C-alpha cells in the first residue's frame, strides 16, 4: 500500500514538473497563436522575411548536420579504435561545446574572423565570413559538434572490434570493413546522433546571434526572427514562428521515439 | 601451406607475451597451441593471422614471408572464441562475406555457400540471423565463413571455449572429421589438454611466452621435456620430490622394495576409474588412479594402511 502510494507520488511529482516547465508554456504558445483564429498566424508566417529566416535555418542545418555526422563518426572511431598521443585531450575537447556558452563561441569567432582577427585578412580579399552564411554555419557546427560522437562512442565500445577483425581476415580492406561491418553495426547510434544534431541546429540562437549581424531578410534565422518580432511588439508573429519551430522539434522527437525500440534488436 | 614462425617476440607494455618463439606447423597438420591463460598462445595465433604485429621475428606462410603483409592478404581463415558473427547479416550472407568482397559471380557464391552450409550442417538455417542460433551453430557458421575463401591455413582461437561441455565434445570430434575431409593446415588454441590430445596430431605447449615442447600428443604425455609439460599434460602427483602419473603409482598391501607407507584417506569411485587419496607420514597428500577391478581385488577401504611405489620409468625429477 505504502509502495503504491510512493509510486503515485513519484509519478505525480514527475508529471507536475514536466507540466510546469515544458507542457504549460508550450500549450500557452499554441493558445496565444491561434487566439484570433488561423489567419493572423498565417499572415505572420508568410512574410518574405520569415520565409527567408526559415530557409536560412534549414540551409544551415543541411550543411552542419552532414559535416558533423562525418566528423562525429571519424572522431568516435579515432577515440575508440586507435591509440595516439593526446587522445584524452581530443576526447575532452569533443565535449567542450556542451559546456561552453554559445555566446562565448560566437565571440570567439568574432575575434577570429573580425577585421583585427587572425583570419581578418580574408575580408580584404573579398571573402566575407562574419555577418554572412559562413560564420553562421561555423557557429552552428561548433555548438552541435558533440552529439554524433557522443552517441557512437559507447556503441563502438560495446560491439568491440572482433567483427572488424573477422572481416579483415576474410579479405576486406579498411574501407570495405567500415561500410559493410562497422557502419551497419552503429547505424542506430548514428541516426540518433543525427537527430540530436539536427534538433540542436534548428534551435541554435546564441552563437549565431553574435556572428550573424541579424540583417532582416538576409542573415536572420528563424530563432533570431522570433526575437526580432517580439522586440517589434509583433507578439502574434513571434508566437507563430515559435509554433513552427516547436512543431519541427516535435517531428524530430517523434522520429527519435519511432527509432528507439528497434535499437534493442540490433 | 606450412607455417614457420621464427624468433617471434611481442610485448604489451611491460608484459612479455611472446619471447623469441619459434614454431613449425607442417602442411596439412592439425596443431594445437596448448597453455594456461596468459601464456601467449592466442597472441602467437594473432601474429600468424596478422591481427597483431610482432616486435621481432618473422612469419612464413607457404614459404613466403608474411610478416609485413596485411591480414586480408595472408590467405588465412580465422575463427574467434566469441564467434565474431556479423549480427546484421543472415547466416548465408555471413558465410558469403569473403566471396562477396572478392566480387565472385553470384551463381558461384550461391553454390559455394550451399556446399559450406551442408558441410557444417546448417542448410535449414541460411535465412536466420546469428542471434537466432545456438552457440554451437554460430561457431559452425563462423567456421564455414572462414573456409569459404579457401584459406591456406585455418586458425582457431579457443573455438569451443564459450560452449558447454556436451556441445564442446561434439564439435571437437566434428572438427577432427572436418580436417580429414578438407585437409587445410589448421592451428587451434586451447587451454584444455584433453581437447588438445583428442583433436590435434601435433601439440605445442606454451608457457610464459615460450614454447616448452612440441610433439605428438603421446610423446608429450610419455616423454615430457620439462616439469611444466609433465604437470600440464595429464594428471600428476608428487611423490618423494618427483612427479609421477597417478596411474603409475602402485598400491601394495604389504611392504616392498622402494615402497613407502601411507594411509587411505578416501576412495572415490568414478565409474571405471577409482581415485584413491592417500596421506603419507612424511610429506602429505598424494593420489593414485586405479581401475575398478584393481580396487576390488585389493579390497581398499578408508583408513587402511597400504604401501605405494612409483613405476619408475615415467618419473620426472
């Protein structure tokens, strides 16, 4: 009886916590957006600046995710399968973006690519990094760097290297071994990492805010657009964009949950 | 198709796994590397396969220097203790892997895989995944996979170590028969002397990174070169500062030349074999191995005083 009570209390606390922190605010955003019907929300979303903002967010995500996937897998392979000096350092540095505030990342890029920075000379040669797509992509890549590697490392450790050795003795070179043995064995971890990376890219704000220059209709991503609308007292517009971002997150989450049960079978 | 290892050394940090090991495996033989765990036997096998690079020494396979050659170019088949099955592939695809990599025509692959599945008696299991097989079936699949590419030498690393006793006995006999059929030069690693004696026609006893003795099973048993071989290959008991096989210990009811007094502590009946545990006044416990008939004739019982004497010719001092 007491145990039953305890279970219910625990569940109640967990649910209330989630409701207060997550579900409540989200529901409120939904409510506010459609308070005056569907029309105002649609109008806010169909302005050229907003469409451009979403386009930009998707472009950045589409560049950052594949690059970080390749880097993440290579990095995980190096950490788990190879021995080299400074390995511990690499292992620690992969986690750095998780600990570092995105604003600091943005500032660091600013110092690096600014007029007086190390790579400031690029600007003199007409290569624009700051206040344009390249800087935003670099910033996003930096903040979403660890996810694939962090997912793949434990899976690689778990499967061990016997299957890979078996493939080698059967005549496979390292490339064939990777494609036919290693990648299929870690595929769910990779997909999971990709989803987390994508979610992080879509929602990135801090680092991009610093390096983008926030030019409306040019270097303004969806998250930046939300803030801009809010500051311009267009609360309905800010909510509408938020809703779309929230829906994207939901899609990503659903995809993740759909994949999870299959993880057990491989 | 012979293997010749010369002066192979390998260290892992401070641990010396192999210390200038030399070994010759004749063409078509079935050789066991026998030794306790940590003796270096698996490392030697992995060096032969190219999965481990030796610090010194060279490996010749079929007369050609293979020392610096990558494992995929050595023409070896390797079977791992824990099967190393490709979990995301069916049994068929597992067996076909080496042939697929070599881009053989599809019909040829199908035919060869059918043959091999029949050889390892897994015809009905071709479309299953490794997770749906028992341990013994997985290991037979791994063997078929290794044989598919027609390796010059077949290397097995504790192939039956992860299986239960009954399946292990079955597979031993099966490996022996397979070797008679296929005749590929085979080396297998084991820590089980009975397994080595039963399956191999040549045994190399390895201890602390060195080869103690190489020979036919019977030679090792009857003419052990070192104390270690004597005690590792077959049972031993220590009588008067030397090692004796328990079945070479004579149990007498009356005092005799060279026999010492002992008291029977326990008589254990193990079917055909009877194990007699004895205590000697001067130096503690020994045991003798008798047949059931011998034991009955002597009417041995717990607490009885008897006289024991080693049959001299097989004593190792």
